[in-house]
């Protein structure tokens, strides 16, 4: 486990980190920046079966994927992601070897769909999720991950993404490898961990704290860092404060609509858009420069967040 050298040292600011990329710099002139919300649950509302890989829909149901992207643009998102979270060769192969053979096509189509919805006024940051395999258990090697994430990152870059988002990471080593691969494209890179473990839900599944994650992600070259998924927005406030205390990088926050519940065979998120947006000011005060939603959120959540930001 990577250890923080000194909790009083701010990483990513005076440690030789490159200057802010022009795209992020442009966006942050009017911070906080409004992101999009969930993709998986929105695709499920459009017919994606629970457990079905969403990424191949970029090729088979592009119109429904575009509906999700367009809904977030219409809600006011300044940045939208892509339906490529699980579009790495390792993860696609777990669903169907035929999908894995179309890894590049799936990623490029994902960017194209989001860019069609975005038009000229919205940026497209392409999503890169974890492999679903663990280095510590020997399921995958660092070399395998490097090759896998490089293939995906290059496909997203060639597809025309404005930036890349490495998200929902639990293992700091996998996150580091993914960020390095993403940075090799020359695009700006956002890197996020999922904090869902520990008594205070302030550690990743691998036990990584926000302070440890900040050091690893900044050291790998991330241009912005943060958290997504894992838990509801109230729990993101102390995590954001801790990240802000140890890094000079912009903070990216995409929380779930509360904790999921399993009801009648379906995953349900009970938090309303109004309740979610009610925490926005506190999250921004804690240091969030980018704010949006993850699992269970929808365009309605983004509209309510926009209403809060527009009032301030």
C-alpha cells in the first residue's frame, strides 16, 4: 500500500506536476463545472437487462445510448461521459469473446455517440473503468493491465474524446497503471476512486484512504482527481475535504443517489433529485470543482444541480 510521505505536503501543486491542461483550465474559469449522471441505470430504463454488458450497445443500440447522452446535454451538463466504462478487452471478454474482438470499435463508437449529442458546447470525457480482475490474487498481471488500458485509451483518443476519466477504481496500483496509459495519449486525465469500505466508508475496497489515493493518482500524472460511486453524496463531503487538504489538483465528485436497496428483484435508489441537490453547496464548499452524479442519478438530478449552481 502506498503511504503518504507527509500529510501536510500538498501533492499535485508544488511537486513538479505539469501545468493545468487548457481544456480543464477553460472549464474551471466558471467553476464549479456541472457533470452528467448515471449511465448504467439509464440504459436499464431503456431495456438493458440487469447483468448485461452495456458497452456493446454502442454498436447494437446506438440510438438508445444517444438518448442518454442527449438527455444529460439537455439537462445542462457541461461535460458528458461515454458508454465505455467496461469497454476494456479483459472485461468485454468476460461477457462474450466476440465483444472483446470489437474492443476498438465499441470504444470509438462510444465517443462518437456522445460527441453527436454534445454538439459544440459540451465536452466529452471518455470513461475507463476497472478490469474486474485483481493483481493481488494473480487474476491479472500489471503488464496485462498496461496493454489493456493502453488499447482502450488509444481507441478513445482516436475516436475524438476531449479527455479521459479513469473511474470507480479500488486498487491504487490498477488506477496508477490506467492513469499512465491514459496520459500516454496526450489527453487530460481525471482519476477517481470509489470509497465504500471501512467504518466511515472512507476507504476503497482495497483499504486505500483519500490521502493515499491523492498521492498515487497525482504521482501517475492525473490532471484532476476525485471520487465516484460507492455511496451517497453526504458521504462525499468529508472525502472531498480530505482530498482538498492534500492536493492542489481540481476535485471531481460524482456520488450515487444514496445507497442501493434490493427491492422486488430490482436495485432501487431512494434519494430524490431535490435531496441530492440539497447537498451540492456543502460539497462545493468542501472543495469540489466538478460535480455530477453516479449510480441511481438521472437527468432530473442534473437539472436540480444546475438550478443550485445557477443561483450561486
